[in-house]
């Protein structure tokens, strides 16, 4: 019991720390986005509704059973199902970060991109931390149909871009999910900066070598 409590305290503090870091560096703003982390017993801690990531109270995070039932903390975000379906599709995941980050959202608005892999492999670190980025079609915020769309795409990728909305990224640890989300946002920024330039992304062989490694 003491171990579980110690783990929970550590994760609560880490969620608040990561949230403030993302907020301070303008990866999120207002009360947008949410973070979750999974305890070793399957229970999930998540940032609550209407909370700014810049001023999270670790003691007021929403808490869920492994089955997704809200059992403590403040009222949960209506986007809690996005986290639940990522954990369901990717059982090894220990954390999920969902943002409405500016450049990733901008990419999600562009018509004609490949929905199976939205961004090209511009850098090795993007390929290693994100891999492929499928896009789920648009559904209104809180629409349960979005859960199925995300779950289907999450089976083959730990990062999914929601059309007209933003990215959802899972990781084995909270830090891993954070770093992958940041890499995705910065690559989206590069992609937009280079839209009118002839670019030289990694070749298919180079990208596959990184993914297999």
C-alpha cells in the first residue's frame, strides 16, 4: 500500500510539473489539453476539466479505476475517453498527452495530406520518437465516435492527429509521451515553414532503419 501511495504521489507531482513546462513554453494555453498517467495497479490520474496546465494542483487531479470509472478528484475532462481508448489500444502505455498545440492543429487543417501518415520523416528524432502519424477524422469535442476512430489508428501508432483538433500521444512513461508530443509539434512547425520549399526528407530506407532500431 505504501508503495502505491508513493508511486501515486510521484506521478501526481510529475503531471503538474510536465503541465507547467508545456504551458510555460506555449505548447498549450488557457485550459486546453490534458495529461494522464497510469499507476501500476491500472488506475489512471488525469488533469481535470477546465484546468490550466500552468497551475495544476496535484491533489485535485481526476482519478479513475482501470475500467475508466471516475472515483476521485475534480470533475474529469470530457476528453477523458481519448486517454482511455489510447490505453486500451496500447496496453504498454503508461501515459498520454493530448494538446491543441498550434502547429500540429494547423497541419490537421490542411486538405490533401496522407491520412495514414500526415507528416514526412523530416528528421531522425521525429521518426524515433513519433514514427508514423495517422489522422483521425473530425468529430465534435466529446463525441464518443471519436474514441473508435482513435482506437483504430492507435493500434498501429502511439501518436494520432485529430482533424481540426490536435495530437494525442501515448508513451511508456510520462516523459516519453511528453518528449514525443514536443517532437511532433516542432516537426509540424518545420513542415509548415518548408511548405513552399523543395525539401529532402529521410528516404524510405533511412526511416525504416530507424523504426526497426
